[in-house]
């Protein structure tokens, strides 16, 4: 165990006799910060790829932090994990093969195996340390990391997709979920046109991809618009969705979803699932549809060209 | 002007050479805090009722803080002001007379006067200092404080409603918006069954009331459920809605809306407005409907009894 009193980290300071973790990033969200009171430092290490900090917070359960940015907290992770997973899976008519790029906390894998229709889940994570630590400190997120449907590959996602591009249609995927960290760090190349091309080449004809948008509509609407336009250079059918996430910047997360299938209205589930309200805590068919309804000013800028 | 270097306030501390305002409340949201970098202290005073702090932030414009809690920032105030105003006004078929309890920043008044159908707006604010300072430091919010349709009364809202209860139907209101601060402070009595009774007695038969729920579904779902049940002791038709608000706790604000009219589906606008997308930046008919769609776990607990 790490002693809090003697632990030194740029993101942790003492206010009024208590220790707080501050998520401060001049580059990503200047002038604003979300803070969590720290109960205990569970683990801190510098992996081959990034600074990994895991602490027990006073009110959000255990928290995983990569390079100073909160990746998930036990209290609200289900919102993000469910929406990024169930939007593409439910928008697809028959999603048998799913690929996760990143997602080392295994939360997306946990959501994918809930679907009987999904037969095969491959997760490609660059940093094995994130998986190991999640199994230990985020057991409810990582509980299906060794599920019989799940195959975990420790590799750079970009490399994995490059190799896949030349393969046959049956080796490609119905759903590809990019669950990466923000562009500042190892995930930088996931937010470029080239990445959308790689995704496109790794998808079956009617396949669906989804990724987090890094910025959100409040923080940097121009960035979100730009990212959507990059996706539109590759995919003819692209939509932007968002969900409430108290522990993420601006209290929300944006998601970009795309497909080559122009007959598929991604904003609606294409199937129903029995016992939906027992399987899911955040997602429902109604949540699916409403997650695409943007405030007027953002809708105009992002979707106005339609 | 107040010198930042020598200014002392419980909510402001220096991190990495910069001054940050931390919204910390052991009582209201233990263990989590939103922080804004401070550019300049514009005003600080103790009014008859509360501690009032106004500062220029680095990234959210000017910020009004009462008793240490952020009331509004110039960057995102429109989300809250629009939803709390346009939900009841648009759900009502013919809202001629509107009453605002609280709302000293005059943002709700600004939204109300946008509607030609609204002929008369009364705002009852207990603390005249909040209005004066908003006119000076939040000019875009307070710009219609002296509009010809607007009548401002400096009085305790509870007292104003008590006097109204014995008056005739024509003196009562079509829409009553309670735009108060949280229960910790002068607004405490706004979150009790008695207050819903007072609102009920001040409404026309098909009138609609709305108020902020103080807590949100992530922070304290039991409190939200409890508040809704209090409202249901007085009103047969009560719904819970939420909007994205980056500068509020958990990045959102919850709203409780109620009416005696059981034929009115509050979740849908009952009218349309011309040039909706020019009048409003956040609100639209689609936003109206989707703001009532709650994540599954919260929907079950709050609306499950239906």
C-alpha cells in the first residue's frame, strides 16, 4: 500500500486537511477541473506506455487514471460502457463478431458478452498492465476478461487493424468499438482520417464502428465537428451521440458512430432484447434514440449540413 | 477591484501558481468538486441573505457564486435557463401570466419575454443585491430586467405565494418557475410539501409549475425520488426532466415539473413556435421530449411506480 501522506503526484493536493485528485489539463480542458477526494492510493506505476494511477475515492469507488485523466470510476462507468457498446450492437441487425480496440478495463467486453447474438469478442489492448490492474482493482468491470467468448490480444490496435485490412470478408467484424484514451498520449492516431480508413477496411459491408469523440460539444464544438467530417470522408452514414458521465469533463461523453450501410438509421435500435431492463442499467431503446438529440446550437453546427 | 493575490475565500486556493475556485460541499456533494480557474475577482460581498462572489473565470466567462455554490456561468447558463423556462411554457397551451420565484440573475425572465404569448412576467426575488450585481456583471442574462412585460418584486417568495393563495382565479398564474438556490441556505423551504401546496394555490386550474430538483440522479437518487413523491402529494401529474449543465454538480441539472391537469402530457410541447431554432440555443421540441428520457436504473426508481 502507498502512504497517502508521503505520496507525491502532480494531480494530488491537500485542501482543508483532505487529499484531492484534480483532473487538470491545460491542453485538453483549460481552466476547468473535476476533483475527487482521495481515500487511499491503491496503485501507482509508470507502464511502458503511460502513467497509471488507481485510487479509492471517497464517493465514486475505485478510479483508474491514465496520464492524469480519469478513465473510469466504479460509480458511473456503466453509462459510458453501456452506451458505447449497445448503440452499435443494437443498431446492427446481426452482430456476430465484435472487435474492441483499447478498452483495457474490460468494461466494454463485459457489456458485449451480455448479448447472446454476439458470438465472438476480440479485444486488442496495447498495455497489458491496464488489464492486470483492472482485474485486481476494478473487478466488476473486468469480470469477463476470461469469458469463453472473449479473446484478448496485447498489441497496438493500429497495427492489428492494418494487418486485418488485407484479410477476407469472414475475418472482418460486424462491430468495432474503439475505447481509447484521449488524443494526448498513445491514442493520438485514433483521431485521424487514416484511422477511419483502417476501420473501414476491417469491417464487414454492413458493419458499424463507434468511438469516443474526445472533446464534447461544450468544450470544443469545432473539434467534434471536425472529427465528424473526418469520419464522413470515409463513411457515408455518421452520427453523433452523447451520454451523461459525471466523472468526465463537462459531465458527458460524446460518441461518433458510423457505417457504410446508408439504409441503417443508426439513431434507432434495429432489434429488441428480452429483459432489457434487467440486462442494462443505463441503456434502453428510448435512451438509444434520445442520445442523438443534441441541443439546438450544437445540432446546427454538427448536423446542419444535412 | 479586488486583488487576487491578497483575496481570501474558503473556496479559492492556489495550485501550480494559478488560482482556482473549488466548489466543495461536504453536505451537498461529498467527495467531488468542480473547479474553475480564476482570472479576476469582480465582486465579493455578504448580503443580508448570503455570501455573494462574482469572478471572471479563464474559460467559462463571469461566474455567480452564492454561499460557495455556482449559480451560473456565462458559458453554459443558457441550457438551464432555457429548459426551466421553455418546458412549462411550451407544455402549456396558453401561458399568459408567468411567475418566477427567485431567479435573481434574471436569466429566466430573459427567456420568458421571448414568448409573444406570455403577456406578463412577475419575478419575486428575496435578495436585491443579486439582481443589481447580475445587471452589472452578467449583462446578457439580466438584459430584460426592466422589460415592459416584467415586474420585479423584492420579497420572500414563500410570503408572496402565501398572500396569493387567497386571491381570485384571475390573479393566479399559468406558469410558476421556482429558480432557487439549493436547500442549504435561504431556499430550504422550497423543497417541502408545504411549498407544493402554496404553488398549487397560486396556480390557475391548468397551470404548470417547475423547479430545480437540487440533487440529481447520480448524486442522490433517493432524494430526487423523495422530492417527486412530495410533489405527488399535491399534484396528480408530475414528471422529472434533466439537462446537461457542465458547471453544475455531475454535469447536469434535474427539474421537477407538475400540473393538476391530468390530460396534459408534460413530456411533449403542446404548441410550436416559429423560428424556434433562432429563438433558442438549447431548447427544441425534440430536446423537450428527450429531456424526460432517464437512464434505466433511475427511470425504474423514479417512474417505476406507474
